[in-house]
């Protein structure tokens, strides 16, 4: 979500919700007590590798499939003495295992002479016609609504979740690295990953137990946290919530499986038939149910797809087990591989329920096999299903305040009774190792550096210095500007906070400052009072929708590179007091009062206005008292912490609605104008299946009453080279001024869907971007009449002003570049027909 209502706009690497991951990746540190390990490559008798061959331990359901290069790795907790390798059209091979560890195996399959004339061995695209695998898939589609919890009016179940982060590819170089001085003991806990065969070291484990209630008639669901436990970070709720949020719930029966802000085509969906090749590979009893095994793999490269296999029951046509693995060329950043396993059980002849869901992502700064990275693993177990127990609608209403502190302090007896899967010895050792690790000075030094990078603040005892990213800036009025500030900070759930800053411009030789404070009076309703004062230089009109947060600093203070003159700046003295509350979850109401004094900050800029009807007297300063009522609704927002300030966990994943009614009152504290103003803002992110994701925002507003330039709604231009949310890059500041307006901004990212079909561009993993922006507005004759600034007050009133843009994203994985084109109003003085912007940030 990028609604910059009161944020300072400055250029620095975007610290979004994925920053914790990148810090873990740079600084990084369940175990599986494996008894049998095998790995190698499968070839045919001509020397060609055999992709998607089945590799299982004899007399078990523990197995895997080979990848595109015919490679495999498999491990199990039990001892096995035989490995079975099979693929349609080849003789099944049983290989004795001489030891518990058998790696670098070279296995050769012989073509089956008895079936060569009857079986087509598929290596490339498979036919959609007369394909028994697709015939089975169509029966899965026809019966999918009778599978799972959606078959009942109401449901409930217990959910156990285990999250683990491990640093992988442990070698002597890492062990001897100076970064681990004082922490060498952690390498005693290294083990081997069951999917990739890489050595890894556990660095974080989090367990939680939830009770989930749902009503399919009301379309409501409620999750109650019963217990949460993690290794060494119980006080860092931000980290816990971040780790939990990187995983999205997904349903294999839907067309798309979403995680890491991407939509992958599900191989079980009706969309899959155009995306995957399917092969009927095998049939066997699975848990006393006769099932068919279907192998699938992508038809095209570089798309958001999987490869793997699934087992389907032959009477209910429900999926019994499925494996999903991303291909090596998938267009997703920082991830080398994603692996998913899901198991289902039979509730009746018509209903299958999920019992286990395993998700693993192999993160890395690049996709080389030998590169070091981080495993993020989630294991979900489900039990104690109950159905058709009706509860009132009020039961599902989510409380605004729900700290659940007791859930974070459960006893060992609780965990022994509520774990749906017992920890093995290595996993129990993670708690011992990491609790010891967090007590070492070396680790805490790394952890403190990571915290600074993520938050932008340097922590001291009871207060923080920062944000460090806004230390320097430049504009035509102040020249080089330096800024320093800080805030009180005792913990993530502080009931009060004071924040202040000071700044100095070396050209105007003036000192600026801002100070604010806020107090949480009632956690249950989130009743907060706040106030403060700011005296600074500001670029008015950088956003159509704005608030009066006392520390809402403008880009004037921090922009380093600009286009044209940036001298249309104002000096502001702003005092604010407000009361806000959250009567319903994610719905806030704020009542505020503010008093501001505005004057030009440059001799070349004017805010002059006439003070009498004869237009003979002019004032250069504006004194204004204003009262406002602001309503904000953000359905689906997730927050971390319960103090006066909370962190948003799932940024850019939820819609925002904002309504502001303001009343300007004359003669209160020598206020100059009477007026009424209403503003509306709506922002909606949209994930559009396999064609990427969009973001749409709408803005509208109107001022009733005559007001001068300093109180009008300026259409936000952008005279920087950096992307600024909901601005118009080909417009200069004050090129359009309105007192009523409506605007739309549309942006779409195709996620590389087009470039993936172009051979020369395919390997670059670039992403196609398009955008469209338009605004319509006018100025009343009353407001024009009192203006004496000398600026041409022009509004886009004859036709809507519009721009369009094309761009390329994911350049070097961190940068986007856009070209913006003006659509009309070329007759405006110094009109720019084209503009360029860049943006930086970590995105998957």
C-alpha cells in the first residue's frame, strides 16, 4: 500500500516487508534426523537424462521425481535397503543400498521391450487429445466442489504450524568466516536438506497452534491463536509476523496458487491444460485407496509454473497427494526453488481433507547451484475437524485489540499436548542452540545492524536516532540541507511516543524543526491523542489527497536530483491536535484541528491574495484554522504490535478507502478564510491471474468557498527523476491548480509474461510495465478573483489531462525504468512532452 498521506518522500532503497528476509540472507545462520540418504542422476541406455522419473524407497510412500536434468535427492528418517526407480516406457529398476548414505549415484534405465509398441515415451509436449492423464484430470474438475471443508456449512479444526529458516550450502569457507567469530558452536547443528541434498544450518524456528472456525454460508472465518513459541525472538513480534506473512494460503483446486506476490498456474486447475504437459505414469494403492499417478511439467519456459506429480483416487477423483516444484527458469527473484507437498485423507467416500502441507523456498542472491542461500520452510498439520456447528455472526467479528500475550508464554506441557507432530532431536536442539546464540555479543552485533537497515533508526537505551535515510537533501531555497532526529522507543508496543527533528539549510542559513507526541489511552478501541508543531520548508501540492500530520515532511527537504527550477517552495508553521480511534478492525475515525501559517520561502515565488473586494489590498501570508474528520478503512490489513504505533505486515496487499471532510473557520486564531472541503481516495491492488498485477487508485475532491493559492488543490507534478506515488511525471509543480478535481491512476506489471516468449530477452527476467493517469478539474471564479500571486492559475477543465507510460522492471532485480508521455495540453508554457523516472526496491 503506497498511500503517502503523511510520509516524507525521499530517495533511499525501499525497506518493504521483505527487508527482514534480505537481512537474514546476508547475515544468515530443522534438522531432520535422516537415516537414509540417496542422490544422483537417472539416464536412459542412450545416455540421455530422464526427467520426472519416480524415485522411491522400496515398500514406502517416501519418494521424489527427478528434475529436468534427471537429478534427484531423497532422504528419510527410517533405514531403507532398496531404492526403486521407474518411468513409463522403461523397466523398473530396484537398486540395493549398501549404506545409509548413497550420493552421486548414476542410474541407467532400460527401455521396456514389451511395451515399446504400446507406449509413447513423452519428453516434449504431450497431446491434449486421447491422453488418459487429461481424462482423469477432467474428472477431478467435475468433482472438485465436493472435496474439502467447502462441502460443509460450518467447520472448525486445529492447525499446527512450524516455520523454519536455515542457511544452506555450509562449507569450510563459511565456517571459517570472521563473521562467525564467537559463534562457532552453531555449526555442530548442521544437517542435510531432504529435498535438495544441501548441508544447512538452522537459524530460526517458530511454532504456533491455532483453532480455526469458519462458516461457508456467512463467508466468514476466525482464527484463534492458542500458542506461539520461537527460538530466541519472542520479543520481536515484527519478525514473527513477517515470517508468518511470507506464506500465503493456497488451494490447488483454484486456477492460481499465490505466494510471494506471484500467481502460479495450478496443475489441477482448468487453466493447467494449456500450461502443462500431463503423463499418466503409474497406479497403486495409497492408504488402501486405488490411485493414479500423473506427472506434469510446463509447456513453456520462464513462466510461473511448477513441475511434479500427484495421485488421484479412482472413485472420488480427489487428489490424495501432490508435489509441486518450481522450474529453474521461473521468473521470480531471489528464489532458486520452491517445493510444496500436500497430503489429504479420506473423511468419507466423497470428501477428502488436507492433513499436511509442507512448503519450502530456497532463497539466494543468484540461482547458481553452488551459491549460498536461505531455506524458508513451513509445515502445516491439520486435525480435530468438526462440521456443521453453527455459530452466530457476531462470533466471527475480529477484535481491534487482541494481544493474546498468554499465547506467547505457554508451558512445555501445553506444547507436548498440542503439537500434531513431535519435534525430532535435531529440531529440539534448535531451541538450545538459538537461545544460546542470542546471548552472544557477536550475534547481537549482527542483529543490531540488521535492525538499523530495516527500520532506518539506530537504537539506544529508550530512544532511537533517525531516520538515517533523510540526513541529506537539496533544493533551490535551502541548498544543501542536513537533518537529524530521533524518537522515544522502549519496545514495539509502547503506549506513547515522542518524535522530533531539526534541520539546517546552508543556503538560506535557517534552522527548521518538528516535534510531535502521541499517547494510546485505550488499547481496546485504540483511542489515541496526538499533537505537535512543525516549522519547515515545504513543496505544497505533491499529493492531491493529504493530511496534516505534523511531521509530514515533503520532498522539498530531501530530493537530490530535480528537473528545472524547484523554487516554488513555502515556509510553513503548522500546529496540530487530533483524536483518533478504531471502533472496528481496520476502520479508523480521526477528529483533528490544525492551525497553519504559510508564506513564500523564495523571493521568486508568491502566495499573494487580495483581502478586500476592491482588490486594492494584498496579503502575502496565510493564517488558517481548520477542523477535519477523517475516515479510513483498510480491509484485510495485517498489523504487528499493539502500541501507539503499529507496523503494517502485508503492505500492498489490501484496498484503502479514505474520506476527509475539512472545515476552514475564519477569525479563530486570526484565521483568514471560511471554506468546506471534502476529499475521497480509493486504492485497490489487483492480482490478475497469469497476466500479472495491477494497482488502481481514484481521487476526488472539492473546496466550497473562495481560497487563495496556498489552500487550493495543486495537481501533483514530479520534477524529480524518481517515481513518486500518484504524481504526474510530465507536469511541473503548480502547472495545474484546482479547487475541484477527480483523478485516476492505473499501473500494470505483466510479470515478464511477454518477455518470456522472446528468446533474447527470456534469460534477463525483465518485466513489462504500463501505466495511465488522468485528471480533470477546475477553479471557481471566486478563487480566481482573490488570487494575486501572478502565477497563471490553469486547470484541466476543457479536457482531462492525461499521461501514459511504458517501462521495464526488474532491471538487475532491483530497479525499474519508465518513460512517460504527455497526452495533451502541449500549449502550456515549458510543457514537457516526455519524462523519465526510476525506482528501486526489493521485489520477488
